C-alpha cells in the first residue's frame, strides 16, 4: 500500500515504536516459555502509554465526562476474565487499556501521525475485576496506522494488568481477519502456538448493548510472583 507523502515522513513515530519494540522483544522472548492454556503472551508496551493523568479514565472510553458528543467510530464492548495459572478467576485485579482512535491516532503528544484527533475519545481506561474476575470496557474499534512505508500496525488495544502477588502483564489484543495482522512485526513475535490467545473474534452486540455495537471476549492470565 502506498502512503501519502505527508504520512511517509513519520520518522519520529518510526523511531519511537521501532526502538521500543527492539529493546523489549528480546526480554519478552526470553519469558515466553512453557505452553499453557492459561498463559497470556507478553507484548511490548509501545511508546504511547499515557504520560499524564486524566480526570476521566473509567470503563467507558466512548464518552468523556462533561462532553455531550460521543467518540467517533464503531462501538465495541470488551468483556473477559482475569485468571491465574490454574485458570481460576482472580478478583480485584486492575485492568487498564489504551489505544488509538478510529482514525489510528493516539491521544499522546509523541504521536506524529497526521490523522485526526478525536476530542471526544477518552483513549485510556481502567477498571477492577469483580469477585469472579470479570471486567468490561466500552470503547471503539481502533484504526490501523503506518509506522513506516512498509509497515502498518493493525487495529489493536493495549492492556496492562496488575495485582499484588502476581507478575504485572502487558500485552496487546488484535482482531481476527484484519489484513495487516499477517505483516505486523510485533504480533508475529508472539509464538505461533500462542498467537490465538491475543486475537479476538468480533461478534454482534450482547443483549442490552447499543444497536450496531460489536462485542468480543478477551480472557487474560496472570502468573503468581
């Protein structure tokens, strides 16, 4: 796919994401060890983790507190459980997500992508699991974006999951069937036999969700410290 000249100059983004990925991949590969049904692959945090706190970072990323207009894009409900290495649910786990908007741009000062910002998209959310380990986010399906002239990142959502007594886990969630999945250098670093654990299928909305919304399920496993 050819890029407009304006986008192909994204040297800052290319350097930032490329350097972050190169530094972290070695450590992640060293920690990707035994295959387990309850083991979530580790992935790079990337360069766009939020640097500054914000007043509204609740479960609903589609509507910022005090705004009347919702975020642009296709609404997505992400539901899942946080489990331990024995596939048992873990209560009171902090789960946070951050992501690009529907145009593929992060709400982050270091994102050089010339794609539009969405002033009504929260971009970052944090929740705590219930007593059965369940969590829920309402967001939008993010857009893909170019890192350089040969590499487009597919739509993905970053996760960071933590609880005292467990190893903190950082990973990314992808969407099945997207054409850029097969050429994404970060996703391809996940061992092939583990890759399905970070790729979700989009489904029609659940009962009670908004008309036209999609949903997916993403379970996450933590390892005890």
